[in-house]
């Protein structure tokens, strides 16, 4: 008799989980994800670029117009084809896995919090346990589930690109927090009183009265001979380094397999055409194949992506933005927004 073990339990999104620990691996290889990863502007941009291209280009099923229509126009009663493909792509990139049920009427998107993947430890056969909100769990056969994953170690459960970015995301967050703290409280001072017998209450009273008298930043500070005022500052070199740091952006671009210029980092030795070709040939095709290979395997049909719009329009957009950035028309941050958008840091 064979036994089943959980190879990947996809936990619900938690708003505060990701930036503290991007991915936490336990003994049963559970993958914990959180929507707060999208608060990192580089992560948001990378996912937005890839998911938009996967969602806005049609999936072709040459010998089945019905399937083609369902995939691109109306997969179910609640979602458009674009929203369906975007949600699948975004969830796959965030958590490493995304799911959809194959139904008689089309395809139903399944949140990761409602699906558990199990694998027989002898035969390797996969079983999917689906638990809709407020309902009992039921077992789903593998041929009734579309399971998209861009990176997998065992063929059963995917791993997000964010797994490799724990240090980079944390570094960006700490740098941004330091900048926010500096600009939120630009003036921090030490008021020295030349007395040695001040009690705690006396120190508090002096501080409160001093702050009350000088709460207007334009007011004149008046001190007597018993006081000295010394300002606390953050090293300007450190602030400049944090503000211009491109290390984390480059690492995030590398993890998502996209050119770093798409995240606002200048490509010194690459032309616009080379950057576009790199993205088209080496990046987006890999993600397209994640979709077409799973669809062909589960649906038993030839499935291909229509990339004609991507080859023409996207390359031209990239060319224009990069050239305008080099010419100084756009800043790197503006270029990032043009190519993928930004989120709250």
C-alpha cells in the first residue's frame, strides 16, 4: 500500500509575510507567500511586465476554436480572458504555483489558499485537494487541474523567483526605511544643559519647553550660556548610496529573467535592439512555454502563443523608452514606470 505526503501546501496571502521573510521552507516544503511583496516597486514592475505580456497576447489552439475562445475571451462567467491569464501569471510568479480547474464550461481560477498538492511516495502520482471557502475538501484528478509553475525541483510544486531574493528585498526595504525616517524627521538635536544635577523630570520639562518654543521650523532658537544645541545628521554619502543603489534592482531583474534596463538600470554595453531581443528571445518565451506546455499536456491539443504584437509593439516601446532615458528625457524611475509601473516601496 502506498502513502501520500504533502509536497507543497500553498498558504494564504498574508499582508506582512513577504518583506520579513520572502519564503520560509519547512520540513514538508511549504511555501509561504504574501501580497506585500508587491509593495516593492521592482518586484511589482517585474511581475507586471511579464504578467501583462502573458495576458495581452492570445493563446492559439489551431484545431479548437472553442478552447481558444474560452482561454482568451471568456474562461468563466466572472473573468475576462485577460484577467484570467494575468491572475494565473501573477500568482505563478509570486508563489511559484497557480491553478485553474478544467470545467465543462471553461476554466475556473483557483486561489492558492484553496489548493494542496499531494504526491504518492511510491508511484509519484499527483493528487490535488481543493477546499473552496466555507465548503468541504474534495479530491481533484490531475487531468482536471491546470497547474502552472515556472521553476520546479520535483515536477510537482513550483518555487517563486522571489525565493532567491530574500536578502535583496530586505536590503531595499531597510534602505527605503532609512530614507523615509530621514525625511520624516530631518531635524534631530541634542540639547546640552551645563548642569550635573538634573533629575529625569527636570530633563523632560526642559525638553518639552524647548520643543514647544521652537516647534515652528522658521522660529529663532534662543539659548543662554548654560545650553548648547547640536544637530544629529545622517551621513550624506550613505543617503546618496541608498538613493542610487542599483544592486537590488539588478538582482531582482536577474531572478525574473528580464533585462535590468526594464527596472530602470542603464545597460551600458547593450543597445536598445539587443535589450529588446534579449527580453523577447530569452525571457518572455520561457514564461510563455510554462503556459503552452501545461495547456497542451492537460488539454491534449496543440497550443501556441501568438506573439506578433509582442514582437512589434513591445520592442518598439522598449526601444523608445531606453533611447529617451539615455537622452535624459526620462529618469530611470520614469523609465521603470513606463515599462512596468511602480508600487509603494
